[in-house]
C-alpha cells in the first residue's frame, strides 16, 4: 500500500507547496503569532475535506466509465506535465515570499474568515484538490484510493503545520529567491515523473 500512499503524498506536496495567497497568509499569521493554531487547523480541515470529496466524487463519476476514465488519465498527464514545466519556468524567475509584519491584530473570527475566503475563493484549490487529485486518486485500484487520499492529506497536514509553526525559522530561507528556485525545480521534477507514471499506466 505504500506506493499508493507515496504517490498521493508526492502529488499533494507538489501541488500545495507554492507561492500563493493561502500559503502567504499562513506564513504571515505565523510570523505575527496571531491565531496560528486556528489558522493551521482551518487550512487542514478544508484541505482534507476537499481531497476526500474530490477522490470520492471523481471515483464515483468515472470509476465505471472507460471513456471518462481515459479522459481523466490523459487529462491528468497533460496537467501534470504543464504544471511541472511551469514549475521549472518559475525556477528561473526572481521571486521570493514577501511578508509584511506591520498589521492590525485580527480577532479569531476575522482570522477564520480570512483563511476560509482565501482558501475557498481560489479556483486553483478546486483544480488541484478536487479535480486533479480526485481524478488521479480515482484511478487507484481498490484500497489504493484510500492510501492515495491519506498520502495527499498527510502532505497537507505536514505543510501547514510546518508553515504556520515553523514560520519564524522558514521566513529567512524563503525570502531568498534561490530557495524558491530549488523548490520549484524539485516540484517540477516530481510532477513530470508522476505524469510519466500516469501515462505508462494509461498505456498499459
């Protein structure tokens, strides 16, 4: 079962680790020491729910339809390839994560509202967790779906905990463009490897 878990973990990590509004907000809250645990918890709950719904829903939708299954497989190959190449392109960009520590203190309700809005109003969240993870997870045989989902969920949990509670240690690192270049390069390689394995599985 470990290969299914590892595939879910790798794909989930590759999709979630990126410069974006959600991750930037979690990092900011961690640096300011404002409602860190609450912010991290909300992120984890939302990600776990979306991953579970995506894999269960996509599995029910395409599991018994060879045409939809083929479309999901080759669509996943195309998207993973595009995502990997985009990550490699981003590796050459001169970017870093800027965090403004001068901000008004948020209440707990404001903190929850902010992260829910940033998470659920981001179309990439649905594309990544529901569509892509759902489509790839639905193709795993038998109990492999469960292990794939657990792997993807684990990567989300670890990332948000690390980002929120380790933000003071991580911020100097990710303020450097080189750190994101290396990370983007690794993500690109992981995505392209996953695209290759998915393509080989489709051919087989």
